[in-house]
C-alpha cells in the first residue's frame, strides 16, 4: 500500500515503540487476568507460552510445508474463515494452514472445524509486542498473513513487513464507532495500513471507512459468513432436538450477551401466567460458555423452570420446562434449525449485535434489536427485503415473536425471504481467493520496515 505523502515514518516508529512499552508494562496484569479468566474457562490456562512467543518444535507434516497464516480472533471470525480455509486447502495442496486465535472459544471452534485435518495447525497469537511477533514469525515462517475482519495490530504488521510476509485484511468491516476510535490513533493506523498489501471489505461503506484510515487497494469482496452453510451432521442434531421438544413453538434467543438474558427472563417471568405463553419454549444460547450456569441460576431465581440442553440426553423436554439453555459449542446451526423465530443477541443493549447470517441460511425469521452497528449494512438490507424485523426493546421483541408464532403465513414468508437473501449474497470466498492469489503465487508484499 502507498503511504500518505504527509506520513512521518520516524514519528510512527516512536509511537509504536511507546505502544510496545505500554504492552510490556501491562504484561503482568494481562497474564494475571488471563489466569483468572481460566478459572471459568480452562482453555485460557492452556498454551500460555504461545501467547508470549514460545512454541513447541514443529512436527511433520505441517513443518514440511509452507504456511498460509489465517488469524481469526474468536468464534465468529473462525466460523467465517471456514469456507476460505477450505478453499485454500483445496487450491494450494503444497501449503498448510496456520490458524491463530486470541480466545479459548475461538481455538475450540477451530478444533471442531479443522481438528481432523493434518494440514491445519492451531496456535494462539502472541501479544502485540515486536519481540514476541518476531519470535512467532521466525518460528512458523509463513508465506502469507490473512487477518480476519478487524484484527489490525501495529507490531504484527510491522514485523510482517520486516520479514517480507505479505498481509491481507479480508472480510474486513469497520463501524463508524471504530473509525472514530481509529482516528484517535491515526499515526499507528496509517503505518499499519502501509504494511497491508490488500483489503477485502464486506460492503461499500466498510471500504470507504477503511480508506479513511489510510487503506488503499481496497476491494469489495462481500461477507464470507454467507458462504458458511450447515453440515448434515448439525441438521441431524437439530432434527433430534426438535423431536425431543415436540410440537411446542420455539423462540430462540441466540448469542445473547451479559445483561440481555436478565431482560429476557424478567419479561418472560411477567408473562408466565398468560395463556398465550403457556406452551412456548424459549431456547437461550449465551454468547460466552462461562455464563451457561449463570443463566440457569438466573432463570430459577425468577421462577422459570429451566434445563441445560446437555442434560437432556435422549429424553424429551419436560412440558413444564419453559427455558432451555443451549450449553454446547459449535452447534448454532442446530439451534437455528430447531426454532420457529430467532432473536439475535448483542442488540438489545449497545453491544453492536451478533451474526444474524446463520439464521438466514436455514430460512428462519429474524428479530434484531436497536443496536446493530457491527452488522449495520446486512441488518438494514435484510429488514428492507422482509427477512428481518427490528424491535425496540425486549417487550416489543416478545410481542412480535408471539405474533409471528401465531401467524404461520407471515412466518413462512419471512423465512423464504431469509433463504433468498442468504443465497443472493454468497460468493465472497471466490472473490477473496482471487484477491489473495497474486500474493500466494508471487509473494508480492508492501512491507513497512521501521527505520
């Protein structure tokens, strides 16, 4: 990428040096927080050495291949990367994939998707200091770095420039809020932009905002999440669960965040004596697995009979159970296939919303709250074609859900629009592969080497 004429490389290097010093000063607290979080999620206490730049010797066969490195920070990015990684494995059989993460749930998701592939190696990405990133690159020696969505780290990109590793940002998105935040660190962001060879943006708006941060060679490739489709195995899991539920109407509250479950359970508790709600089963799938027990306890405290999905075994869902907590990882498509109406979490409170594309892929009517800045373009497009409906608050969400559950014709119409919307937006994998092909075949890069 070309650097803006007014860009001061020396000043950028000094600011990045200060940025690295802050990382080192904060490292004891960062590692302490990591260990404490591991009390609830054991995955955070595993492979800790990788997070500070120390790795086990590479074993064959990945060690004998060139690595195409894909960084997917957490669950959503890892799922979005699935069709791209599958395409890379198919088109470039001489390469292996290095798949890195920052969260334990992201790593677990990657294991579920690619754990049986001998050509996919997983690791945690080290913290963003120059020394740790340098050790990472020296160890794995990737021939390409593919960053998913928003993962722009100044030292990572600078060290890739130093080691002549081309960097591509794909499935890229940038909200107005993130743009404003990025402009406060304009020097760091401009230097990072100068180290990327290309950017594949999800939408026109994302492309424009990325260019405002200094990006060039920005192409609109679409959203890879539209290319993620449910496997037959997950649909079978969903069919079995639906049989356990029986004919009861099902409202799914998917990827809910902290604070939202309490709003939903409070509202359901107030309606529990209403005959219209007596047969409804609400399935709540929290975004973070460490909160499964918390949601079960919260439901009990509000007088609602609840059950964890993993405690069902092969038994039927008891008729008195009003809340089923989806406490399994990697089965979101199964939960979507079970429901009649899906509400997408992260949107009742100002958290920006969660992925609503999976619900469209299985043809389900979608309800979405007022806060969707992480998925603003897709949300507005889906609402415009009738695949989704925006609600104002939790009470409005339950009112609209009940209306749809009682109107099969309208529910089916929304579901058909959802399926059509998903089909029309597929193809991002092909466009992204075309963007990456010159970098893989010729090793072209635009390194940003500190003076």
